[in-house]
């Protein structure tokens, strides 16, 4: 089984699949090798890429909080933060004046879609946010994931550190993009999600190759039979790699797959 993260891994710096990487993934799928994504993205944001590749196996979304089949749309597993914890995070972020997003029922919920942080995320995800105004802070549902964003380095460090301290043991959090903190249920990560997918497909752990570049990929890189880390990844992740691939802007995923499939020239 081939498991690929999208942002910073299979996608280039323009947030897109290059023809070479798309062809390599299609080639693997055509040989009968299950190709799945393991991404922090929401389902609707990742679906266009999965459709282009032709993925028909369950995939990992929201860092493992949701497993869903892109061919049918069926949700096969989901673990939300719960309504109480969602409300606690909202209250904490409001008290500190920080920006945060809610993901609920395939919708991206924000207070103000004119906010530059929202606009930045919309550009990356290609998903239009739903503005809720001040009622955003009174949201009473269970978010599957929450995302804080800060562009100022000092604000970002404070947000990451204080969130980890406040919700220690209550959430799984990971930094990404140098500006994001991703928050999901503490029992959720990409490795747990991939283990469920592999079991459902009858694939052994040793026969999984996983590609990643960020802090939220650490668990799956360690878990997979072969862990591939992109050259654009931080050194803190590279130490767990079996293979270091060229960067995401150099078709690193394709380079490794072509080598393994014997199609590299």
C-alpha cells in the first residue's frame, strides 16, 4: 500500500499535483497497488486530487480523525473532538484573541471570511469558508478538527505552547506550514488511521510505504514498513526516515515510486 501526504509531499509549492507525480501514482494504482492519502485536509479539499489519481480505497483525512472512501463518499470511521472540548478550545482562543477554524460536516466554519488568515487557508485548500459572525464563538457542535493560524512568529509560538499546555492529554496537536496548529482528538493520528485502512485491505504493516514532510506525519513514518521523508522536511522528521526523497517541488514522490516500480528510465 502506498500512503501519501498531500501538502508539502505529493503537492508542489503551488498546491497542485504535477503531471509526473500524478502519472506515478496512477501507474502504481494501475498495477493493483492500493494508493491512499493520509492528509490533514478535509475530505472535500482532498477529493479533487484523489479523483484525478483514481483512488478507490478508504483514505485518511483530518490527520486520522476521519476515514472515508472517495469512490462512494462513505465515512468508515470518525472521531470528533466532542462538543465540550470544541467549546473549551473556542473559549480559550477567544480569550487570547487568536484565530481558529472549525470543521463540521464537510464545512469550514469561521468568524470572518475576510480575515487574511482565512483567505490564506482558502487559497491552499480551495474550499470556501462559511462566515458565522459573532455566533461562531457560540458554536455548540462537535468539530472533527480545529485549526489555529498566526502569521506573527511570537504569536504563533505562544499559541502553540499555551495550547499544548492548556489541553495536554486532551488533544493531539501538530504544527504545520510554520503558521498552523492542528488539533484533533488525542486518540487520532495518521498511523492509527493507516493501520485501520491497511487491515481493511488485507495489507500487512511491513508492506506499507508512507510519504510525508511534516510533524503530523511522524507517527505514520515510524509505523510504515518503509517511511519516506521529503527533502523539504525539517531535520526533526528526517531522523525517522528509511528513505529521504527529493523535495516536493522536485517530484520527490514520483522519483521514489519510479525507482521502486522500475519505471525510472
